[in-house]
C-alpha cells in the first residue's frame, strides 16, 4: 500500500483527475451541455476571431475593473490553482517553483482562450492574474510542506489528494444528480 501511495503513476493519475475537474469547473461551468451549445461557426471562417465584437464577445483586459468584481470568484480562482503547483512539484521534484508558475499561467491562458473561442464564459485578465496567483501561493505552500516531509512528500500528498479528489467527485455527483 505504501509503495502504491508513493508511486509517480498515482500522482500522474491524480493530476489528470484534477485537470479534468478544473476544466469542468472553469471551461464547462459545471455543465457539459454548455459545450454542446457553443458557437463553432469560426471553424469555417477563422478570420472572425480577429474581429471581436462583430459576432463574438469581447475580452476584459482591465484587471479588477473599477472594483466591479466578485470577491468569491477571485478567491475560488486562486484556490483552484493552488493544487496545480502541488502536482508540478511532485512530478518534477528538482524543478524550481517558477516552472509551476509559468505552467499555471499557460494553463489559465488556455482556459481563457478556450472560453473566447467557444464563446462560453467571459475571458478576463482578472482570472488570468488570480489563477497565476493561486499557482504562486501553491509553490510557497508546497515548498514549506516539502521541507517538512522531505522524501515522504509524494506519499503524504498523494494520500491527501486522493481524499480531496474523492470528496470533490462526491460533491460533483451531488450537483449533477
């Protein structure tokens, strides 16, 4: 059991579960039917992507516009990306925290771009900043934990992440049904 909990394969599996849940929450807005109703007309005319406002929503490029933002959404965006850094540290233990921050930024950019292209949600620079901040906080937390746990980091973190993933999946099933 101990070797199972300490395995890289388990960490990779849990990382994919996390990414699936994160995608479901951020892109699909916890409703796969939303993706089915997406506007894919740009496939036949990709130039439309260059002219937002004609048939596409615009992107908010002003962070925290005039204080008009939802603090709960900001906190959730930060919290959702904290585990991202945990997984990067467990998968690449010798890498610096900068890798997790850059990859967190890129993942967030992919999510925001996907929302724009599929015309779901509202692409927002605030989300990009908050998600990246979550990755930064995750780096700080996982570095502190790795100093404490040393070689047992993967063992204990996999155990905690199994429990956390199980709880989130349980809650998702309750939301769906």
